[in-house]
């Protein structure tokens, strides 16, 4: 099936995926925009799984202070190269992760950090298992995996801390 340039452009604006990935997704789904988005999400998840073992020695530290100045968070978001760390996509992801930490007060980055004997709910205490505050249909892990697909590099949350007056 031949796909129009306008359809590719529209899908690219919706997903942030590369031009050829958008074209391939539209061809695979016979031009169905919704199915093409799902195709790209699945492809991003597969891409993230392939890149998970790569070293993440670059990145940035991002802070977020909630309005009123009573709650704040600081996170370390890692990637493979400083080139990616300087992109707007990566900076936006770092901002979103810092906002999530400030809003939801997780204790651990991932469930692998929960000590034995701690019976806390991973969906509440683990950042990567929490629902994203801007899109509750998306977990933080899925948000990061989508970024991996767009950026083409492994991305991981290194560590975080949250500050709140009176706590």
C-alpha cells in the first residue's frame, strides 16, 4: 500500500517516531492511524528491551519545584551519550520524571530495589511501576521505553530524592 506524505507527517507529529518508522507502520496497518500508533508503541517496547543492557554513563540531573515552593524533587536520568542528553525530548522526559517524583513520592526506582520483608505495593512505592500523572493509562516504565524508541539509546532513572516541607 502506498502511504501519503501527509499521513506520515501526521503520524510523526503524534508519536515523534522517525519518518521511515512511520511509513512502515502505516504500510503494515493499511493506513489505519490508530493501529499504526499501536504498532510504533510495540516497536518502541521491543527496541527498549534490546537496548536495556547498554551502559548509561551520560545524562543529566533535573529538578522540579512545585508551585508554592513546598515540594520539590531532584532526579538523575541517564542515557548513553551527551548528544542525546542535550535533546529536547530527553530534557522533557527528565522534567516529567522529576514532576512524577514530586507528585507521587515513590520510595524506590524499581521493584528490584524493594528489600526482603517490605510488603509495600510496588505500584505505589516504585517509580517505574507507577501510573504516569499526565497519562494514567501509561506506566512510567512505558513512558521511558517510548523515549528509548524515539531517542535510539538506553535510558534509565539512576536515582531520585524528594523534598517536602514538614516531612
